[in-house]
C-alpha cells in the first residue's frame, strides 16, 4: 500500500500529511486531480467489455466488494 500511496502522491492525485494527534500516522486525502482521475477510471470500467462487460449492476457489485473487504479486514485495520 505504501508504494501505491507514494505513486499517487508523486502523480498529484492525493495529499499526505502527518497526523497531529499521532506522529506515527500519515493521513492521506484524495485531491481534485485524484477525484477526476477516479471518475474517469470508473467510467472506463463500466464501458469495458473486458473488465466488467458481464456485470449487469456495476454499483451493486462495487458495494458488495467493499462490504466483503470491510468484513475481511483485520479488526484493528482502519476503515
């Protein structure tokens, strides 16, 4: 994950900042460029026959996947 965040930071899609309450933590927030890139990626996902062409309800699938990831995450993992 740290490599992914580093790349997103380098490409200008997120901003990182130290947590004022806990110096061990780094807070990551998506910025306007990241929101635009994410929206474009989601549009392409929906249009792609190769990626999700067989999925009838993309939003429902996405919600289910997020739920599965949340349930499978270790109890001490941040949401």
